[in-house]
C-alpha cells in the first residue's frame, strides 16, 4: 500500500520535472532562433550601409522581432553599430507571464562590401 502511495506522489514530481525540461528546451530554441536572426540582420545592415526607421520596420515585420539600436544609430562607413533584438516566449511552468528573450549584437557598417 505504501509503495503505491509513494509511486503516485513521485509521479507528481516527475511530471513537474518534464514540464520544467520542456520550458528549458523551449527557451533554448527561442534563443537559438533569435541568435540566427541577429546574425542575418547584422549582415543585412552591414551590407546596406546603415538603417533608418523604414528599414527597422521592415526588419521587425519580416523577422518578427523587436529591434533596438543601442549605440551609434546614425552610422557612417566603418562604424560599429550595437543593437538588441527581443522576442517573446510563453513558458509553461517557469513563469506566469511572457518572458522576453534578448540578444545583444554589433556589426561593422560596410564590412561585407
């Protein structure tokens, strides 16, 4: 009898462990996808030679991210631009609210030309 009761109680912890693992995998996948988008966006900005509000809107719509320029927002050829990309993740068990996943990157304007 106590074996069955202990087994039932332990299954509760096993389910919570699996849900936590699923959340961690989901966060890692969101971060990896955001990192891939950041590399592509950095390449596009460097190749274009800069960005303006219209291009930022295009990037945000195409890649479904929130783009924020952190440093040197009006760059010239050879300048380094620092930016942040954010995306949302809806966790199962870690948090009741949406988690913002952020990636900080930089690119050199005109480097790829």
